[in-house]
């Protein structure tokens, strides 16, 4: 090579760069039908609605979300190809036509973008043949990238509707992100499947062990019975309850057959543990990434229904965001490491989403408890946002930021933004005396006990925080 040629090569190819472009291309195919690619183009952008107004020189452009990704490939199929292995060219053509005419989205392996779920529109495959092409067919393939259909949830939780809607959108985006990332990193299918199964097995068994502690008869009764009759450790409504945040009293709706209630709760505990065990068994044996999101979401819903106490639910979902929920195995091959990292990030994000979804349905017991719950929710959302950012999931990060704002508004609307006053006394006084001095109403003593979380109502703290102006 001449001196000029060496100089040009160093400028265009770089010096000492071991990364080679052609070695990082994926063998192209659609629904498993291979073909060669000579070129292509892709369209990306945002959907916009342009609003024009009279006597205004500029328009207002409304953002409607990410636009539909349109991908066009120019390629060919040929008899006896050296690029891919296939039969005669007529059989290849028939297989490609059948793949494009099959109902529903299919998997397209793009040379540079990796695996994508796409749909072929009418006329999306344009074949060309002729004498000059001999034993080959050239074609143009046009497709649109699709997404997951938003799934419906059936659960007993009364979560805030806006948070619930944000949860659904973010969970669907997280599912699409992990599928795309794992499939894009797969070099060895066997290693990837083993990594998926090992990661899910350890995680699901960890969740099962934690859930066993939360699915007890005592926990079930504490979440059913009200604190007005059965003490401040109960957070249900049966028998009446009082809010430690607002002091509002909810009386018992009707007489309750308590022996029958205990027997019914005992049966629910047994049934809940069997449902969790079945869900864990199914998830532990899973090896295909396409089925993982649905199975994980199903297990999350099972846990929400099976664990009776919202306090225990919050602790369970919060533990899913910690590193202790994963075995931390070091994998030698790069495929396994990337698959493990992507799957761990997805499971942590789902744990954070479920924590937020449950948090907005919790009956707040006091200002300090409400602030603590809010801080925990923001902490898990921050962890999820960092994971989404670290894995390059911009859409998921945007959804998490929106969910964070919605969660904040929901918590504020439940009483966190209400002005409060701190009453300070010179000596320790019982709750009855404090309630009488603050409100001239001794019936509010239980609200002070619940809000303060004291060991005994006869020994209240020197300072108590109450809602300013409450009556």
C-alpha cells in the first residue's frame, strides 16, 4: 500500500482499533427465513400535532409520543448462497412470502438493530425477478415495529387510578425493553437460556421465602381487624378504625362473626401459599425470554392477592429491589453476563413499580409514617430510573419519571400536603389527656396513639404532630 493509502486507511479505519464492523452484524432473517441484505433505511422520530392559531406567526407543536419506527431493507435470496444456508431459490421465495402473509407480528433480525417485533403492511414485500437476475430474487421489505398490548389486571387493591395507569404503561415498556435487550445480546442461545433459568429460579425462591413470612394468620388478621377495637397494630376496617393522620373515625359497618372470620382467613392463608408455590415453580423452569414478562407480572399480582397486609407487601416488593434477591453469579461468557444484567434490572424495576402501586393504597397512620413511605417510594423509583438509564432504555426512563410525578401528587393528595402543628408539653402525659388538651375531645386519643406509634398510650412523647385546624 502507498504512503497516501496508509494515511487514508489510518484516518478512515483508525489505528489499533480491534473492533470490526462486519464482525458485529447479525444474520438477517424474518420469522426464521434467512436472506442477504444489501442496504436499507429506517425512519425514527416523534409523533407531532401542529396547532395553528389566527394572528400568531408561530405554531404550537404538541408532542404525542414516540413515532412508529419504519424499517426498509433491500436484499436478495439466491440458490446456493455462501452467505446463508437455504434450499432452492423458489422454495426460499415461497417461505418468505408465507412469512410476510402470516397473521400477527413476527421477529425480524436486522443486521445492525438486532431482533425486532415487526408487522408487514399490505405490499410490504416487493419481489423482483428477471432473466438478468438468474437464480436469484431481489426484494424490498418494509415493516413497522410493534409493541406489547397493554394487559389488564384483576386485583383487590384500590390503587390510585392515575398511578395504576402509569404502572401499566411503565410495566409494558419495561417488558418490551428487556425482551429487546436480551435478544439483542444473545450469541449463544444455550447459555442465554441457562442464565435466564438460573436467575429466575434464585429470584423466585427468594421471593417465595420472603412471602412465607408475610402469609401468616396473624398478618391476615392484622390487615382485616380495625384499630378502633383491636389495637393500634391492626390496620383493617372490621370492628371500626381511626386514622392517625386525620383523626377520622370509621365505625363498624355491621356485627361480625369473628370465629367464622378467623376460619375463613386461615383457609385464605393456605390457599395463598399454594398459589405462590405454583407461581414459583412455573417461573423457576422458564428459559424463554419472551414468556418472562407475563410470568413475572402474573407472579406480582399473585403476591398482591396472597399477602394480606399492605405493610408486608411493601416490605416484600422493596426487598426485590435489593441485591440480596439475586445470586450475583459471575459468568465467564459475555452473553450470560449481559443477559443476567438485563434480567436483574428488569426484575428490580418491576419490584419498584409494584411498591409504588401498593403504596398509594396504604392507609396512612401519621405524618411521619406518610413521609417515610413517600421517601421509600422515591428511593425505589430512583433505583429503577438509574437502571433504565444504565441500560439505555430512554422510553422506560421517561415513563418512570412520569410515574414519579404521579406518585408524588397522589401522596400529597392523601394528606401529606396538609398543614400540621407540633404540640410540645413539659412532661409525659397519657393520650387521653393530650387529646382533651388539643381538641377538647378525648375520643381522639386513639388517633394520637396510632400516629405516634408509642409503646403504651399512658406514656406519650413530649411532642406530637397533628393536622393544623382539624376538628
